[in-house]
C-alpha cells in the first residue's frame, strides 16, 4: 500500500514540476534559443512580400527578414531560424504556449492584443491600413457604393472588426464570408462567392497578383483603418523584448546613417561616432542584451538595412510595387523613427 | 428446543486491512483523493501561470461588444451584439445543420438500407454502390467536393439558374420565396391541431373497435387525409391569406425571400450523404438480424406483407438498429464542426474561431465549446436510450 502511494506521490510531484518548470523556462527566451540553436519564428501561411516560401522553398518577405535579423543578432547567423507557418487564429496561442519565440506575421498592434494576451508588441515594421479589392467590371469608384455586398475576409483578423465598424458607421449592410486562410478568401473572391476582398492594402497588392487575371480587379481608394504591423513577443521577458525591438531599430538606424549590406564593411572604419557605436566599434551596446558587440553589424551585413528589406520584399524591386509612402524614414517624410544607439 | 447460544458463532472481527471489501474501499477513496488533488493542482497551476504572464481570464468577455459580422444568424445579430450572443448564434447554426442532417441522413439511410435488400437486382446493386462509395471517402473531402467542385461552379448572381422565376440558384446560394402570413392565417394552424387531435381519437376508437369486433378501418390513410385535408380546406375557404416574398436581383445580390448560403448546403449535403451510408448498413443488418422463421410464421398466419413488416419485422429490427444509430447521430453532430473548413458559421468557426482570436481567452472559449458538444451528445444519447428502452423486447 505504501509502495503504491509513493509511486503516485512521485507521479504527482513530477507532473507538477513539469508544469511549473515550463513557466519558469519561458522567462529566459534567449538562453532557450541558444540551447536550441535556432530562433523559432511564427510567420504567415503564405503571404507574398511578407512571409512566403519562394520556389526553392526558402522563406522570404519583410516579416521573415525581421526573424533573420533577430537570428543574426543572437547567433551571428541569419539562417538560424525555424519558421512556423501560422494562420490568423493560431498565432497568439502559438506564441503564448512557447511554440514560437517571436511572432512576425503581419499582426496589427491593438490595445486588446497588447494588454490582455500576455504579449508585447516590439515596434512597427510596416504601417498599413484596410482597403477593398473589387472586380473592375462592377464599375465602382468608392467604398461608399458597397452597400449590400458580400465581402470575403480572413477569420480572426482586425479586418473582420474594422470592416464591420466601417459599414455600421456608414449605415450600410454587408454579408461577411469568413475563411480561415487568405488563400481561401482569394478563392472565394475568384469564384464570385463575394464581390469584395478585404484586407490590409499591402496584402491586397500581394493577393491581387495571385489572381488568375490581376488586371480584372482594382483596389478602391479608401483606406478605412490604421493597421500598424509589428513583431510580437511574450510579456515578462524584457531581455528578449529588447533584442527583438532593437533588431528592428538597428535596421532603421542603419538606413538613416546610410549603412547598407554593401558598404557595412567600409563603414567599420567610419569616423562618424553614431556609426561606430551602432557597429560596435565604440563601446559594447549588445552586452546589456546578452549579445555580442557586433550584433548590429551582423544584422546589417546579412539582412540589410530597412530600406533594402522594404525594396527587396514589397517595394519597387518586388512584384508588389508598394510605394514607401508613410513607411519612409522620418527624414524623408515618413513616420519610421528609431531611437538612437547611445 | 433450546435457544442456541450465539456466543460461540461470533468470531473476532478481523482488522479492516484483512477485510477485502473494506480494503478495496480504502484504496478507491485514496485514489479519488489523489485524482482530486491532481486536478486541483492543474487548475491552480494554470491560473497561477496565466496570472503570472498577464493573460486575462474569466467570463467577463461574454458581455463585451463582438464587433464582427456573421453571415447566417437565426436570431437577431449585428456587429453591436455581445460575444455571448455570438455563442448563441454559432450554437443555433450548429444545431440547425445537425438537426436537418440527422433528418435527411435517417430518411436516405432507411431508403438505401431497405433498397439493398430489394429482390430487384439493379436497385440492390445501386444501393450497394452508394454505400461503398460514400462510406469510404473521408468526410472532409466530401465537404470540399460539394463546396468547391459543385457549388463554386454555379453561375454568378446575374446569370442565376431559376425555377419559374421564384427559386434561384447561383454561386451565392439558394434563394427561396418566403411566405408572409396575413391576418386570418391563424385559423390554419388551429385546423391542423384539430385534425391531429381528431386522428388520434379516431385511431384509439379504431383500435378498440378492432379488439371488440376484429374489424379495422385503414387508420393511416384516413388520418393522413384528415391532417392534410382540413387545413387545406380552411386555407381555401379563408381565401389563401398568404403572400410570397419572392427574391429579386437588386444591386450586388438577390434581396428578399430566404437565402440558403452555399456553405450550409455543402455541409448539409456532405453530412447527410456520408452518415446515410452508415445508417443504411445499420438498417440492413438490423433487418437481416431477424430470423426468416419470423416472416414465415407471420405468413402462416396469413398476414399481408405490409403488416408483416410493420408488426413483426420492424419492431424487432429496431432494437438492433437503435444503439448503433445513436452513435451515427452523435457522429454527425460532432462532424458538423468541420464547418470551419469551408467557412460555415457554426459554433467552432464563430465562437472557437473568431471570438477566441478576438478575445484571446482560449481556455474559457474552448471549455465552453467542448461543454456544448458534450451536452448535446449526452441529451441525444439520453433520448435514444429512452427510445431504445421503449422498443426493446419485453421479456416475460
């Protein structure tokens, strides 16, 4: 009898310990990441320009480059990333449960998400807003003419809420046709299940080029909401929060200082004190984050500065052809503004 | 006769650890306590961890404004409704597709199951083909087939197929005219109720008359005529107080009438056809479980074929059919959660999908959703157990 009880007590204790240690372990994401040898990064299930696999099966996009920047800062190797494709409904649970260390998946920063989910947004990689894609032959010129339309939208997104708000505010009716993945929403739009495809305008550009005949559809001029997209980490690990936050700031600062992946080696000998501090030639700004002094150098040499990342993935060097617009640096009339390295 | 002394019979009571019954009880109590402590530990641990990570908990979110739209709702719903309301909308959408699915699957299943036993070679083979095809293709693929291969290829709203310009079918769904009842229509349901009461009374009288005299009237046909005829008569006498709201194309879409969305059609067809193939086999096996001697005995009593089926075969077959039929009904209800794959707004899609993601309260939402399926399944199984007990062979 006592033998039996001992076993049971052991089992209870072991399970309790297992459950308890997971909580403690998640407080030190950097050590865990080092132990695994990769950064586990939650990305979308295929959104060109933001995160999608190319024809060689390598992940590409502006969100993917954020993951690569974090890996470059942590390991000095931008390829040390394990990508976990997540749909909109899965993403926060995956991050909360520790399946991923960073969520870099065109996720809108909102109060609810920042305060009630036990998560923190580290910054903004892309300033976006919701738009409408419609068939050209409907002859529409404004979103105000959409009363009564059937609208394809992805489940669990802020789009679902913002579209409902917009139609209510304008006294219009609509039928929401809700799908789990953005691929399904495109399918529904092409089959004529809905008149309108709605999402962030950047995504609409990406989804439009996936259509069989991209010229048959137009994006209406209205942008009906603010959608700041950024990386997300778990709350309560300030060190990891800082690493992800400053990986993005390093790319923005690099563009502002004119450092790119092409000239970063020359810049190592620069006399500019800002550049010397960023590249680790003057002081060690990585140390307090648990990183090496050359953390920013690794990001810039392997991933590039923000402008390079933008142009390559969503800007003029990409099929999406999105204008920089408000995504320019503050020095060029945009709103990207990174704090100084000092 | 002397009273025997009880003293020699009384053995010393063994200590409780030597008494197998008491020992077993002790272990069971200890195990229960252990399990309770374990579960309590899990709940506490979860609460502590959620609190430590700053994740909001509790059911307060149910009264917050949902802020998103739902395409099919049986009750009033707008984006200003609460999350609690989205739960109800999703629940009702699950219930309606399950109820209609159970109904259709039962009808198709019984017809195909009986057809499989038909002496007609062609009918029996057709039924076999039906069963073997639909039973062996995964349900999810069948849902995709109906949704993507059939309903997605329908014409656009402007080129809808129509039946007499009142029923329309296009890629947006099926549009039916909706009856609008005018004043005076209340008499028709009243007539219906009177007819039903009258046919019950007639059936009782007929039975008593049969027991007394051995003569019986065809009660089924007379009741049917009464139940259909009386309301119809009243309808004609009152001058048909119904108008039809016929759907018409306006703007993007058809307006008016009843809209059956293609997601519903696809899910309903797939669930009914898939489950029916299993029910057909259950019905066939139930009928074949009755020994042929029963039929022969009934024939020897010179009962007509219809009465043999109704009075001898079916009552005995039902007790074989009902237990596995219950599992099929439960399967159908639970399988309806595949709705989320094609965007039908059922409980899983609306509540455990959108609501979960907008509020982030996974534990509460999933617990509520699981509780719903558990409750529905337990209710169905209780009802079917009751029904089973009624049709079970009463052994005397």
